[in-house]
């Protein structure tokens, strides 16, 4: 069965309507608009190619992080557009999406619809912890608050979230809130087949979804 990947802008509208904490995102259809939007957001910035045909943006050079000034922004825009077109010459390129860089620990939250059990929700530390260590937990939706808390506490990296070597604990409550909002979203939109929030950045001040993907 072929899944339909929603456009990034539509994904963020769905999340905004469902009261998820999301990073402000602006579309730039050309270089000058990228400069204008970048100055509006403030540096440092993250830039991502905007195309419905490109789901794994970093694989084709479609992501630039740590953009510090207008010069780097202009260069990044040209590189991202060139590399994306080279890798996917038939893809529709709407432009680039700009966001302010968020600080904190990387978290990945996802969901996949199983034909027998329904939606399965996943939680784990992002980056190398999920890619190499497979340090994730799973629960069948819908979730109760106790389920969400258990998902967070049972991963091996929970100690990192609670703070090690004098570091402050991240806002665990904000992560349970996202998990419960996701459970509610899946109940209201059963047509969702797959969903990824990657990364979610969490600090002592709260959690925010930086990138998201939804397939129907």
C-alpha cells in the first residue's frame, strides 16, 4: 500500500491546531525571501528543503544547520536548492523552510498503525541513541498519563534526561504532554499511518517539536 506524505506546511498546521508545541517555521520561495525570513526569525538558523517528494532531506544535502549570518544564509540557500535538484531532478521544490535553532536534548517520538493493534507509539532519545543503541519504548494508543510517564522512564537514557554530572533535569512533564497530545491526535485522525517527530528538543524550560512527518 502506497502512503501519502503530507506537505511539511500541512503537517505543522495539523500540529498547531492540536496545540502541540512547535518551532516557528517560515517558507522562503527565493533567496531574497530567505534573507528576509531569516532576519525575522533571528540567527542561528536551520534550513531545510521543502518538497513533498523528499522525505529524508539530510540524505541529499537538503538540511543546513548553524547558519549564523546573512552571508551563510545566502550560500546555504543556493547549496540546498542545487543539491536537492541534483539528487531529485524530477521533484517539485517549493523553496526552503527556515527555523531558529533550538537548544536541548534530542528526542524522537513516532507512531505507526498496525492492522491488528492499531497505532503503536514510540519514544526514545534521538540521534545516535536511537540509530545505534535502539533505546526506545513502545505503547499501544490510546495512552494514559501513567503510560506516557512509563515510556519515558523505561528507556536506558532516562538518567540523561534527569540530569547527570550536575546538569539540570529536562522538563519531563512537557514530554508527557506531547505523548498525550499525540495519543489524542491519533484517536481523532485514525487515517494517519505513520508519524515522526524528529527531533523534539527538550530542556529544563520545556519541549518543542522541530521537525515532523505525517503519512496517510
